[in-house]
C-alpha cells in the first residue's frame, strides 16, 4: 500500500480517532464518495453511520445470519435533536391519562411486579428501510437493507394497562409520546397513535426488555412500544405518555408525515403523484439476501450456501424462491422453522456455480395470504421497499 | 519488505490505533461493554445500585467546506441536525434541495428568511448538488 492509499484508509476509518478524542466520530463533509463508515455509539457495537445528530445507525448485514438481532447491533433512528441520554428509574413514570376513569403513573418496577409479563418475537423495520434503492432517488435517510432487526420483546400488554386505567366509552385513538424533545418550539413533538381497537388487541405491548436485556438507551430505554407487524414509526421509544382520546388523533407526524399512496403496495408514479394518501401501517412481504456478501469470492464448481431472511406483517412466510440466472428460472429455498408469526423466517439454498462469469441472484418471498414481491415500486417518500432484490456476484 | 507485507503492517498499526480509542476494527466481535453484560435486575430496579442510567453521546466535529451561503447554513441548520443530513443524500437538483430547505422553514420552523433559504440552497448545491430538475421530498423520511 502506498502512502496515499494509507491516508485514504485513515480517512475512511475515522481519522479523528488518531487525535484520540475517543468520543469523536470522524470528519463530516468530504466523505461524499468514501466507503461505508462504521461508528460506535454508546451501548452499541460498530454500525454503519447514516447521521450522527440525531443519530441514524444501520445494522451491518452479517448480523442477520442469526434469528435474533443483538441489541448492540440493532438499528437506531431518532427524529429529533433532543435524544434522551439519562433516565432516573426512581422518578421515571409511564403516565396513562386522557379518556380514562383511573389515570395511572407507573414506574418500571410497577410494570414488572404488578402485571403479567408477555414475550413476543417480532421484526421492527424502519418505514424507509432500503430507501436508497428507489429510482428516481428520494430525500431522506439513505438506508440500505439494514434498518430492520428481529428481537424477543418482553413487557406488558397494552390492553392490560388500559384495562387497569378503565377506558371510558367512546374512546377512538390512543397516542404515544416518548422522552425525546424537539430542538425548537416550532418543531412538532414526535407523537404517534393507534386506534383503540388496535391498542387493545393484546399483542401491542410496552416492552422493558429486548432479547432478555434492558433496552439500550438508543433503542428506547426504559420502555418501548412494540407494534407487531407494523412499521417502526409506531414503536415509540423511551415511551412516557399513553393518552386515550375520544377523537381521532391529529398531528404533523400523522397528518403530513409517514403517509403512503392509498393504493396497492404504496406505489405511485413519479409523474403522477397520488392525491389520496393514508398513514403507513403494516409491513408488506419481503426477503433480503444475507449471503453471499457483496465482496465474497465464489468459485466454479464450489457449492455455497445462499442465505437470507423473509418476513411480512404476521400472516407468515410460506415460500421463498431463488433465481441464480437473473429471473429466468426459480427454485424453492428451504425455510428454517417458524419461531413466531411476527418473527422473520430465515431461508437457505445451496448453489454450485458452473462457470466463470457474472451471475444475478434474485429472491422472492410469498406469504400465507398469497402476497408476494414485484419488480417495480416507487413512492415519493421512499417507504415500504419490497422490490425483488437483485444481487450481482462474480464467479472465478 | 514487500508491499503486501507493508500493507498488513500498516493495517495492523491502524487497527491498534483505532482500538486504542475503543473502536476495535473487527466488526464481527460483539460489544464487550455496556448493556450486553448487564443484569436485568441491576439495570431495571429503581432500588438497585444504579437507578440512573446515562449515556454520553459522541461529539462530532463538523467540517464545512467553503461555498456560497456557508454562513447561513452554519447559523440556521446545524442547531437541529448535523451536516451529515446533507452529505448522506445523493446529489440532488436545485428543485429537490430548495424543497428540503422550504420544508425546514415552513414545516419545522427554521428561523430563516426566503432570501436566506435561497442562499442555503446555493450551499447545498455547491457541496452536494447536480444539474437538472428533480422531485420535492416529503416528510418524516
């Protein structure tokens, strides 16, 4: 390696580290064309940096070779500059109020000692996961496929908390606010809502543990709303306020943000933007290649195991087909055992490339409802990407 | 020393330097500190030894290359977000960047005049722009 190469390497891996201010995370502008930069945030392992403030961190793909995504590698996405960095469990309370007979102020101790605990394995995926693959490109967090993770969530069902608060008749929505705060009074606080029926379905839960450990602060310590099968925007982090409303909830984050075209698969044409939009909601069905790695070297006649994950909003993955010839022929991959209807399902198949050359791998998942993936999709916000993935690999 | 050997030595040297700052170069290693090894009880019990849980966010030293509208950008934008929110984007057209700046002003209440919005757009174009037209973005993305 020549000196220039070494300096480039330094630049790519964070020259700031050399000055040994350990909490610094590298120079900002000037990295437009540099390779992926990995950073380590508190309680997190090295992750792909999208933005530092507020933080957006993507999970490196190799972590998806496990059923459950380690807490320290689970993706991070905050909206507002005021990310909570300290929680005192002696004073922290979950406030349940609004259209209820018995408002509650519950400590984490109360939640753990006074309510039955439940656990559910569920995928959490950012609405904008894979946004960088939309063409034409759209503004927003330029995620690749790593704004998703699968975890075992443990906590209390929201229904049991609402039952204790005694919801009055005529309740319509339930809103959820966390400890994060806007940097300016003009910025709308990040609050999301679910319908009362959804909130009481017995599956929506308030989690105090993730993979049998407390949540990392950047993933919502001490409490996080878990909305199985729904996009991450509803999974409010550092949850502090649950408010029952006798009317439909309305704010910027619901009325203007996180909306999709009201049509099949949230798709619209760049030339004719949809006028009718609805709040984003359940996951569509999708699959993601986990192996081969993009830079993995393959050899003619040498079998390799192609591996991936597939998930949907809870119907269950029934089939994953893989093509190694750009979609001309397809063969079923083997599905790992199902470990929960909201979990992802891992799949694998062996492939022995015959000759040297370039190959296009594709994977297509189908769920129990018969929903599958297509070749085209676009919307102005870059949400719900589930186009059949194409991975080009070189053999020899 | 062959160039390959040099490269290995330099890489190891770099790894050591980085590791010295708490950033191991081997990303397949799981984090060896923080919450992963913590016991549920000690972390979630308000009567335990450490009822206050605190993290220190890393501080990023932002660098702003020269360009038209740089002062306006530094004054108005960085209060709410770091410049990576610009540099992580693809190179967008003036239409797209102006739309983003207007969104910051009209929707999120950034304290900027219409004239400053144009200057800030000039800066975004100069550091991460392209010719041609494009789409305005939306919200919450």
